[in-house]
């Protein structure tokens, strides 16, 4: 008894950058509506990394990690993957693949990603330690924040929590009623 196996071909879904039509990739890679080329940045294939038995964990932490940078900056900005994908006009799954290091964005994608996250492209290429240092320098360059930082160390955890809640309320425009 012979069974026939049907092969299902994966079809790539694209959004035309010119007319925004969402469609399957055509055989000639032209948009069905405006007939302009469907250019999609294909992620560069990642080469398997060789693991050296005596390599230290700190060396891995110092490497450029675009995936972690994108996730960290997106979370700091309070954006969901869907919101970031909307700003970039790409599928949400593409953002997920970048954040999980399953896809490496091209240089043009990095540029669009940086614009969508409202950061310099260098921020996506820095390691976590350099990003933290740059953020600390930026915060401490503000005289008001520098003065607050020097005083916060004198507060106990409950007082810090109260100050933080007060600042959040003031920032959101809500007024506390006594």
C-alpha cells in the first residue's frame, strides 16, 4: 500500500513598501497592485559559533548583542513587539526573531529599527555594559537628576518607593488628593 505525501511549500508574506499591500511573494517578486519590486531584507545566515571549553562567560557578555539591545531598548520605551513592528512596517514575527537572535537584521533594517526605537544606531551595536554606562552618563549630566541621585542613597527602601510613586504620579499628570 503506497501513500502519497503532499509537499506544502512555505509561502512568504510581504508588505509592499510602496502601496502597503500585504501579499504572498510572487514568482517575479513584483507587487500585484503597483508592480514595483518587493524588497525584503532577508536576515543574514548566522554562522554556528564554536564553543571553546575554557572560554569565560564574561567574554560572551562583552560581545555585541543586537537581540538583547533591541529587547532592552524596546522595553525601556514601553513598546510591545507589535507596536515596534508597526513603526517599522514589518511583521511582528520579524521583531520576535531579531530579539531571540534567530534573525540578524541587515544594515538598512538596523537603521529603521534605530529610527523606530528613537535611538542612534550605535545604541543597538553597543554591548549591555556600554549601554548602561552611556545611560548613567546621560542621567548624571542633568544637574537635577545628579542632585537627586546623591540624596537617594540616604533613603530607606520605603522612602525610595514613596518618592518614586510621587514622581510617577506627577509625570502622569495625576494629582494626589489628601
